[in-house]
């Protein structure tokens, strides 16, 4: 069973400059993901548009087969996949087209550094022949059905048609548990991905992760939370 993993790391983060190589618990952010993935996949492609990120990775990891039987490819991302409007799924599709001798394709975002090796293995175990894919998820801390929107004049309007705040149905315990993808782990059978180019189409199972492991670093505040959790 051959498994391919893509780790994409853009260099153009606007809200937290240089986040993918920013030191978290003593090592660049992207290293946390690479270290947990090594040995769990037959091939890992680390791709970036940033020479700084690529050089940082190359200085730590060599582009050859490790003793743990993982082949590392450190690759400069094509320019058309490195713009502000580019989607991660397009990068995954690009590398899927270049590597068609695998049974499964996985995506692990480096901005989710607190997922563990055990999380990845458990997610892999979930991907049986009865499923098309697996996605890591975490519970929303606040029920979306209790959300509010701001109207054009700044007036508050209910997000959910049940209008819970006006009807009095405002106890969070009385609202359904809603989950969100946390960005840590995506996996799919290779043939199914090549057909749909989407990790959400088909029979997809959620691998549940705690909120503590599901920090997705996009801002300085997110980074500080991750630092605190690492300690």
C-alpha cells in the first residue's frame, strides 16, 4: 500500500510573516509536521514558492531515501500555484498528476503543528476500502447556530433561521455538536482523488482531534497559543 504525502508551505503569509519557518518550541514551524510524517509515507513532497523555506528544509533534511524508507522530495512550486488566489488543492492536484504510482494521497498542512504521529497513523487506519477519504476534524467551541450576523447598517441579525436568542433557545447544550476541518490531516484513495480533485467528495470519515491539537496558525495570536500548548 503506497502512500504519498504533500506538505505545502507558502512563503507569502500576510498576517504572520515567515510563519512556516518561525521558531516554535525551538524549531521551524514546518519541521513539526515533517518530523511527525517521516516513516509513515512512502514519499513526502515538501513544496514551497519561497527559497528561504526550501533552503531551511534542505539544510535539515536531505533529498534522498531515509533509513525509515521515506523518500523526500523538496520542490519549488510552479509560479501559477504560488499567487494569493492559489488554492492548496491545486497544488495537491499538480503533484498527483506527477506521481500516479500510489494507492493513497495525503495532505498535511504545516500550519497545524500539534498533530502527532499517532494522529496520522490513526487517520490512516480509518481509510478502509469502504471509504473514499478521511479528514481530521475538531468540535466548534461555540455552536454556529448561536451565531449572529451584522446587517448593512450594523444591526444584529440571527445567523440561524431558528433565531435562538429571540426564542430563548440559547443554551449551548441544546444545540447540535458541529465539527470543522482543522487542516491537520486529509487522506484519500488516489484514484478517487484523481477523479474528483477534492478531499470532501464521496464517503468521507472524520478523524476527531481535540481543540488543543487543532491550533491552525494564521496569526500571531494563534502562534502564541501554540507556544503555550507546546510548553
